[in-house]
């Protein structure tokens, strides 16, 4: 019985996710779901990314259990920003994103960043209606995380190794990441980033612009 309940909740979520996807598609909005552990630099990355993407117009839905601190950090960037507090919830759900979309003027948006709740487990299993999935892994978390959290990395379209300026100091082995990804995901773009020093930001911005322009011309 319990399994049936869980299945029907997931089905309800997925129906809303499909509606979110169609709604954003109709508005010409490319939605990017950003996932990682807490503290890997999602908000910092968005702070550097959004101004650099202009004239593309960004909006952000930020998921956190409590506080509106991340939305406040992003609110000064001339991007429409909405904070979603999940209370005890450890991931965003499609209905929460649908409510977030109601708060945005989608006609004025080219790219929507959905900053998921910091968590490496369940966000990967919950479709929000996004068009692209981006996963951050920061160097201090360790080079064993791809092998430990394959469900997060397997469906990613882009994998960003962040805080790479600390790699030498912390003995982070990039080859270990590549070896582990070879078994589960060989199609994702991989970018070494340091928003602090600017390393890799050009590649990241180029990927976003390219995905946006491809999406604008694609039928699906
Ligand atoms: Mg954040
Ligand atoms: Zn969760």
C-alpha cells in the first residue's frame, strides 16, 4: 500500500512538471535546475552569472528550508527573484515551482535558474519541469562524490567543478571524477570553475548562451 501512495504522489508531481515545462516553453524561457550539496557555491555562481549573461534576461527561483537570504543576495542583480521556503522539505517539487512561476513575469525572462535545496540525494529524483540539469561539485566536498551519488550525476547535462582554485591545496584528483563519470555519464559538459578567480566562467556562460539559442530554434 505504501508504495502505491508514493507512486501516486510522484505521478502528480510529474504531471505538474510537464505543465511547467510546456508553460515555460510557450513563453520562450529555458529553465535550468541547479543542484548540489549545501555550500558548493550555487548562489555565488548565480551572482556572477546573471549580470554576465546580459542582454539575456534571467530570473531565479531559490529553494531553501528557511530564510530569504539567497534571494536577497540575488535581488540586487536586476533579475526577477522569488524565494521558495520548503519548511522541512529537502527538495523543491513541481507544484512549488508552479507557484513560483505565478510570481514571475515570464514574458520578460529568457533564462530561469531554479536553485534547488542543497542536497545531493532526492532533488535528482524530482522533476520540476526544467529543460536542463546542472550539478555543482565543489572541491572541498572531495573527489569521491560522483561514485557515491551517481543518481545526481547520471542525468546531468552539465557538471561544474567549483572552487577549483583550492584543488592543489586539498589534493583534489580531477582524474578520479572523470573515471567515475565514464561509467555513468559521458555526455555531460564538464567545466572547471572558480567564480572567485574567474576560471572557466567563459565556458560556462558560453554553454548557457548556446543552450538558450539552440532551445529557441528547436521544436521540442
Ligand atoms: Mg544558495
Ligand atoms: Zn528531499
